[in-house]
């Protein structure tokens, strides 16, 4: 029971961390794209 609640907390926290990581990665990639090629490729 204790182990399960810990797993649920860890999962919930990792989901939030994953979302933050994806948002940060996307923002960084957009910045790099703008710097490297002016956003001309659109990828």
C-alpha cells in the first residue's frame, strides 16, 4: 500500500517533469532554428 502510493506520487511528478522538459526542449529548438536558419525550413 505504501509502495503503491509512492509509485503514484512518482508517476504524477514525472509526468509534470516530462511536460516541463518537453516545453523547454521545444522552446530551445525554436530558438536554435531561428538563430541557425531564420525559421525558413519550418521544421
